[in-house]
């Protein structure tokens, strides 16, 4: 088994290093933000107190570096952040209940994705509380005004709820889908609707044209990698989001190219997912000798997923694995022909370190007024560098 894993690591690394990528050149499209007067007229969004600003700034800086690296190799390459909506804003250093948009961070992104905006945020298929909806809608509106494409994954199987989620998300200008299973278990296309809402026959060449997407977290249920690619080719989604691994092997460049064509022959975009907050023992970079604390930036296992460990994401060793050079994860995705990446795991990870290494439930929406008395002290994160 040790020899097999070692060979797998070498195979995947070589594949990621040697594949060639088409290096197109143009700046990603962004919609124009609304008038500043409208933004100034809005009520300030209150910020949760007692959280470490430095940790979140380190995550912003990391994501910005990933985007810079990717676009240096392919200016067409898109970067979407899934979750971590709080990163879109920065707390006012004087008045903590006020915020300012994190514009440098937002300009490094092409889109944002949120889970359970309307359905399934806490309980699968159940409506998300109005309080959490309001909080997330405020944050999404900031991203949208700053030119970010918004993607929504709701959860449920009730056709009426699915219809409702699509209608309400579309009214906001969001591109949405309703997953029929929790994200980690998504191994098939949604059974309803039989064909995606707003199905389009046109070719998709940039993010602004995307009106439908499908998310496949585990493609093994479709058979071999070539069978998976052909079955996805038989659909007309504008965007496919997949894991680069099919089982224990990465998709080939030919498979990725097949995924880029709709059933009707038009082109579409294909993105891969990357968890930037946790290291997994089934990824190509994992070494047999690794365990919690060795290397020193590898922290505790993720709750419910013992094969993954939180990482001190600000450490250069981890950042090099993600986007440091031509052996890195993102470089490999570009080389294999992917059009973009979905960055995952940031919210769970920065919250883990903000709480001193303790996992916590997702935070509820903050109150609309400043709390009485002094704000709780921000917890100290272990070995974090100063914010940049």
C-alpha cells in the first residue's frame, strides 16, 4: 500500500507538471458597481465582535496571492470563493459596528458562492432563518455591487421549494441550483428539474454569460473517468464544477476538454474545487509521514472528516503547495485545461483558528446595534503572522 500511494503521488505530480495549458490573455469581466450615493445611503452592516481581524486578513491575502498566481499563467482563469462572506468586509478600526468593503480582496475574485441562502442552511430542505438570510443577503449585495458574480447552492428535494429558490435567486440576479444531497455527497445531477432552469444553447466564454451550473463533488458514480466526461457532455449546463480527482487519479486533459462541450456542441466552462484550509490524505501532495503536528503547520483533523486536517494556511509551506510554483495545485489545474477554480474551506478554517483551535457552529447574524459594554477580546491565533 505504501508503494502504491508513493507511485500515485509521483504519477499525479508528473501529470500536473507536464500537462500544457492554453494561455489566453484578457482581463476578467466585471459588472459596474452601483452609484456611490446609493451605497452611502445604506445602513451600516454590523460586524460580529470578538473575532480576530488578523486571521481573516491573512486569508484574504492568501486568496489574493492565489488569484495573482493563476492570472499570471492564464488571464482567463476565474477564481470563485465559496463561503467566507465576512471576508468581503473589514471592520472599522474606530467604530466596530461599521464596516468598509474589502475592495482589494473583491477585485482579486471573479465570483462568490454561498450555501443554503434560502433552503438547507442548517437543516436539509428547511427554509433558512430570515435572520441568516438577511445577513447573507447584505454581504452578497456588497459583492454584487463590486462586480462579483453570485452563485447559490440551496438544498432540498421538494419541487415547490426548488421552484421558489430559483425564482427568488433569479430576481436578485444570482445564478442558483438546488442540490438534492449534502455537498460532500453530491455524486449525481439533480433529479429535478429534468433539465436546468434557463438552459441555454449558446457558447459560454466568460463568467458573465453563465446562467446554469452543476456541482459534482464525487464523480466515481458515473463509472470510469471517460464515461463521466461523456455523460456530462450529454448535458447543457453553462458551468460544470468538479473535483480534479476521479477516484484516486486526476482527470486527464482529454477528459477536461470533453467536459467543456455541451450536448448541442456549444462550449461551456469547467471549474475544479480546491480546499485551501485543510490538507487531505488522499491528495497528491500528502506524504506518508504526515500526521497532526508533523509538519508543524498541520493541525487537528476536521470534525466528521478524519482524513482531512486543518492547516495553518498563512504558512509559506502550505501556500507553495496551493499556488507557489509549477508543482502547485492551481498550476496543475491550469495545465490540465480547467477554466477556473472554486476555493473552499476558508470559513471553517479561519473560524477554527479564531476560536483557538476549537470548532464552532456557524455564527448567527449579529445584532443591529453596538453591544452594551466593552466588546469581548479577540482570541489569539496560534503562530499567526501580523496582518498585511
